[in-house]
């Protein structure tokens, strides 16, 4: 398995296949706040789940975090 690394929000947006405006609209709609820093693998996976995308392989979400909340 490839080691996960820190990413920029733009890298994540491209991976998800979203436009920048759509990504930020989803973030605002779901009231998700992020810092201006790079995203850790844990934060990336949590964002993926919150936005309705599957997590990266090997990530185990916290209890009650299944993307349907």
C-alpha cells in the first residue's frame, strides 16, 4: 500500500473530480471548516466521508462516521 501524504486542498479537489467552486459550496453547505494548512491523511479521509466520497484504502472511520450522517 502506498504511504499516504499531506495534500493541498487543490490536490484533493482534483482527485475528487470537482470544480473548486463546487468543493467550497459543499463545504459551506455541510458547515465544514478547515485550516489554510495542508490536509493530513486523517483530515483528508474525514473530509471525503463528510462530503459523501469513499475514504482512501486502509482508513477506518470513527464510530458513527459512515458518510450517511
